[in-house]
């Protein structure tokens, strides 16, 4: 849901010094860009015209095409391109900022992706990352989805805790690692939430499992609007 990823993107951009007014001549890499949420938040939130450019990279061709169309429609100074976060097609010391918004937990080798972000970042540049530590849907899955096992990324993975994130970034060479816990509440309609969660977990919420989950959610929260609590880490660091 873009309301959630957008909230975290803005928190990352503020913590990383890109909002409300970025430095001059910034060149930003939005790594694992998805549908272009970071670009949208950045270019619609800056307080005045700026001299900034952004490259939006992802391995998913449909996501890149969607982001490219969004860029064209809005006239942002950005470019969408196919890019694997684990083998970035950019030279060393190229960007002033490299960012990963909620994408690191879906990358097979997080440590390699972090090292690649370090490589393409200019000395003195800023790295920004958001990671979901307790998504709003997690509790309901643990209660109502038969056979559900919470993925290691939320419990024991390389970005599961503040300490593991700090260790991961320092091992890649980053300094001034700043990991902030962000807690927020998101309100949604039951109809929209169920459609979103079914699409997100379409291989799990099928048949009787999906029916049981929907029954649980409607009995607990009703059929109208309801709120879920989310928790995430917003991280920034510097390349010496």
C-alpha cells in the first residue's frame, strides 16, 4: 500500500537530508524502486525548484515500466532503468545518495546489495534504507492463517533488529549509522485491505485458508474502517 511505503519513504528522505530542501546537485539512486514511490514522495514534497536527478532501478521490468510512465506523466527529472541491486550497472562513486525503501528484505543477498550501494556512492554521500520490523498484518497472520510461519526477515534476518542493521552497514564500510524505530498506525477499509492482502499473499490466502482469514478479520474489526499498528526501522549512514 503506497500510503505505508510513502510514509516510510518520506521519513527516510527527511532523515537523509533530502527533504524538505535537498543539497545542490544531488544525484539519487532509488534502488529496488518498485512502482516509484520514493520518486513520487521526493518530487512532490520538495519546497522549491531544485537541481536534483534520480535514477529508479529495479529488476522487475513491469515495475520499471510503471515507474517510467509515472516519471513521464509528472515531468520529474528522473529515469527508470533495469538494475539488480546486487550488481548495479553504475560506476564507482557515482551518486550522492543511494536509497532502498522496503526492498532490502526481498533481495536474496542483502549484504551484497548493501556493498553495491556503498560502491556506487560518492565519498561523503548518504545511504538511506527502510525495513519493516512488524508489519500491521503480521499479528493477524500468526493468529488466523493455518501453517503460517513468520519469515526470518522479521525475526532473525540481517535486517531484523537495530543491532543487525548496524552490523550489516558497518561491515560494508559505512559510518555514522543511524537506525530509528518508527511506529505508526494506518487506517484502511476492510474491503481494500482484504483485496490488497489477498494479492500480496495470493499463494497463501486461497480456499479455506483465505476464507478463515477473512472471517477472522471481519469478526475482529468489522466491515468498515479499521486501524493496524505498524513498526519499521528507518536507517541512514555515511560513506567516509
